[in-house]
């Protein structure tokens, strides 16, 4: 019989690892089992559980693809391109690449803070039919906790944020990290964030909660479903980052860890695959059900989930990605401005692919 109900301990259970990875004296999560294969952290039962819940949806004939097209739209859309990034590094421009990899790690760490904003809630009260044996029923029973630990680690092991820093340090030869790398970021930290990352003034309002889209349903339900959709969108976008980093850092001409760095990025992607799977599953389960409104009336899950996903795609679409690209480009321009051969490098850099359109404040050299 297929197992559909799991305890918190079972969803957080680990494999028996025979080899762990470390960086600068700290243990990274996950590791290799006796067969030499990498196993993500907390995946002894979690992957199988998500597969079981997803199969139940499939047998019921329900839609499983939730915002899948987002991944296709974003695929390959990373600035600077692989060719541009390698060109910069071949010309000794390591600072801007250091900043890019640092921000990737910073944003990974945001994930745990955002997840902690979702208080434990009895999800059953919001649905007409039982959610027993579903991902929805296990969100606050281990799934969200595991996701948060994956992103930012625990007291004993470090997570994705530190793994990206390790990739940065080994691939770029332990570059100098300065405090300004964590300032004026194009993305706002979630409420409650205690780190040193600071958003630019123009984007600090991005973390605020807007008007409720479905005022007839419980506000916490909408916030939870919206959060799941937002996180899923972010996870889809990360695949372009994975591909870019693996291709760039596998080049021995520019990377000091051409085997180790892309391998670790691949491990991070395996971990994130679990996140995509459970988020899609939970949202699909909500879509397949009828929701209970505050006044006792009913509302189609299809209507709610499709609308929330539409809103998320609009809010987090091209403009948000472009802001991140503009931030990266600005850092590149700053580095080239003080480079003795900056004008030549910039001209050739721009010939290798598109560059973001900047405002009138764009440095003179960038318009050359």
C-alpha cells in the first residue's frame, strides 16, 4: 500500500552519508552515500512522499503543471551570458563575478526567513474534502521546515547560501568580500531578516503585502497559497542560474575549481528539485479542491490558484529579472571604470550579447 501520511521526523530524516563536504571548516548539508551518489539533505523519505502525493493527483486526473511555462520562459535568460562572463574573467575582472555569486547566496538565504513568516495553520479548515495524505496536510508538518533548512542550513550544517559562497571562493580563488557587496540590492529581504544584506531604497517596498485578491477566503490561506506560488516562481528562475554557473565555472581557463564548482551547483539543483516538486504538488492539490469561504460558502480551487499564479507571474516577471540584470551590469561598469583597459573590454563585452538598458544616469563609458 502506498504511504501517504508521514510524521515530521520522517520528512526530516537523513540518509546515512559516507562522505560529507566541508568548506573553511564548516560542514555542508547533503553528501555521498556508500554507492558514491549524492543524496540531498532530509531526503530519506521526503522525495518518495512527494512522488506518492503527486501520483494520487495524477490518478485523479488533476492538472499537475503549475506555472511550468515560467521555467521555459526564463531558461537561458541570464545576464551576463556565459560568453560575457568568461570574457570578463579572462580579462581579470573578478570583482563583478564575485558580487554576482555573492548575491545568489544572499538570496538563497532569504528563503528561510520568508518561509518562517508562515505560521503553523490547520489547512484542513479551508477545504471541503479531506486533505489527509496530501502535501497540503504536511506543509507545516515538515515540508516547509525542510525547505528552510535547505536554503539557510541548521546549527550543525550549512545550506545553499553557504554552498554558493563555497562555489564562489573555490572557483574564484578566495576573492576579497567587502560589505558593499551586500548593499543596494535589487531585491528586498523578507520581514524579520537579520543579516547584513540591504535593499536599495527603490525596492524596499517590494516586500509589503498588497490588497487581498480573494477577500471572501481566509487571509492566511491566501497568503500561504500566494507564498507557495511566489517561491515556486523563484525556484523556476533558479534553473537558469544553475545552468549559467555550471557552464561558466566548468571552464578551466577562468575557474580554479572547474570540476568541484559545477558539481556542487548540480547538488544544489538536486535539492531545489525537491522544492519544485512539493510546491507544484501542494498548489495542484489546492486547485483540485473546493475552498471554504469565511461566510461558509464555497469557491473553486481552480479559480483561486489560477488567479494567484497569474498575479505572481505578472509581479515577478520580466521587470523583476531586469532589475537584477541592471544591478549586475552596474557592478560590471563600476569595475571596468577603474580597469586600465576598461573601454576596450566594455566594447567587446557588449558585442558578445545584450546588455540591460540603463537610465540617463548610465556611466558615459557604457554608452560608447
